[in-house]
C-alpha cells in the first residue's frame, strides 16, 4: 500500500512495515523530546500518528 504523509511525501510498503515505521517514529519522538529537540519530536510524533491513523482506517488494529 502507498500512503502520503502531509508534507513528507509518500511511503510504499505493506501494512506491517508501515506499522513498524510508525513505532520507530514514535520512539524517535520520545528520544528527541528527552534531548530537548521539541520541533523534531513534534514532527516525528505527527508522522507516527498519521501512519497509525491510516492503518487504523484499514482495520489493522481491530
């Protein structure tokens, strides 16, 4: 599947790989936040949330 992230482009991968990318983005957001990099933390969290929401709409988390 191909998803488009607002302002970041498109990613083509299966839903499990996209889920993994979402988890990685969430972990990056936590690390950025812990290191005082607020803008990067917010951006990474937005990416994680966008991917999660798209996958949720496909029924992956049911």
